[in-house]
């Protein structure tokens, strides 16, 4: 990373962390909707600065091990997805309400920000008196890097594969609730339990990936899991019994082993040291993700949800065909 980029990035991360902590504190004591709306508006850019840039920095500090770092990042996220709702449900069960959870989030956000403040972002501190690039020079450099990245076919390939993998990751999870209620016929309570099982399967998959990446190539893992996922997901859609569907949906979430960590890690590895540029490209390709989700919803409205769910099969098909085979050696 350039000194100027490091200097600016650390302050953006610290500012984002403080912004998230402050936002959570406001929501914990909010009494009116306009204040809540303003707090949520502040939370979005703060989260981008704190979370996204922290992830990008983690990649820059571990060149050559991007998928491995993304695997650990995924485990942390899966743990939070599983523990967070359980803590909130426990608070409701104890008649504590919901405000305490935001107060706790404010404390944790402030603690994490302090940890970031104490850590250096480079292996060697710059010598005193080092002149950092000016703001205009930094902006020009960022725009130049972005333009080069948008013309990088390898990076765009990984971004496209990452986009396709999301069909059986977040997109599938989003439609699973409707599918189990409207198509399978489960009650809302039973559907909530199924979603909890799906999150548990995702956590197990993320934990399994960490030792696997130390022994096997990440691209090979993705190709094999995607190939196995094609008949597995088809069996889930064709199964006539709810119990079998629940077992298979657990297997589907478990079987998407390494998709997001490996593919996301490969995007960073394609242009090492330019993680901020990669995140900028991801923001642009994210528009295509929104369009893809809209198309699936449109098909569900016109032809029915069971038909639209078959479109998600394009995800593992694309990964099994277009994830490059690792070089031997």
C-alpha cells in the first residue's frame, strides 16, 4: 500500500468505527422516527468505512494468502449471524427488550475501534518527516487504478464468478423463507428453525474450509463442490417430502464449501496491494447482482416460485465450468 493510502485508510476505518458505535448508541435511546432515520443514514457509510476497508486491509497485509484470510473472515461473520439472533431472542425472553442489544453493540464497536487504533497498518512505520501524497494526487491514483482494474479480464472473471456464486448463497437464503412457507407449506415457526439450521450449516462449512485450504488448492475445492452441488440442489427442488427437503437444504448450505471466501480472495490476489480498487469494482458489479435478483423475482411473479428457484442452478453450473483449474507444480 502507498503511504498516503495507508494514512487515509486507517483514519477512514477509525472514523467508520466511531460512527457505527455512535449510531448504535443513538438507536439504543431513540424516541422518534426522524432520529432513527438519521441514525440509519449515518450507519450505512460508517459500516462501509469500518467493515469494508478493514477487510481490504486484511487482504493487503497477507499477500498470497487472500483466500485463507477470507475463510477466517467468513467464520467470524457466520458466528455473528448465529449468535446475534440468539442473544436478541434471549433478551426478549428475559423481558429486556431490544435497546440493550444496541447499547452492547455501541460498546463492542468502540472496543474494536480502539484495537484498530493501536495496530500498525504496515510492516514498517514510515520515517519521520516522510511527505505523504496530496489529496488530489491520491484521487488521481485511485481513479487510474480503477480504470485499469475495469480493463483487467482476470479480475472481471473472478467478479463474475463471485456474482454467480451468490445465487446459491445470499440469493438462495433470501428466497428460502418464501419457498418453505409458500411451496413446502411449513409454518413460520418451523421455517425459522430451518433458517437457523441453514446458518449452522454455513458456519460448519466455513470452519471446515480453514484446514482444507492449508492442504488443498482453493480453486479445486470450489470446482469439486460446485460440481457436486448441481445434482444435490436439483434433488432438493424435486424432493416431494418436507423432511427430505430440510435435510437436503442443510446439505446444500454445507456443500457450498469455500465459494465466497475463495472467489473473493482470488479477486484480491489478482491485483495485489490494490484492495481498495477491488472493492470499488465490486461495488460496480454489485449493480448486476441487483438486476439478477430482480429478474428472479420477476420470474417468480410470472411463472411461480418453484420455477424461479431452478434459475439458481446457474450458479454452480458457472463455477463448475469456468473456475480455472489450478496449475500443477
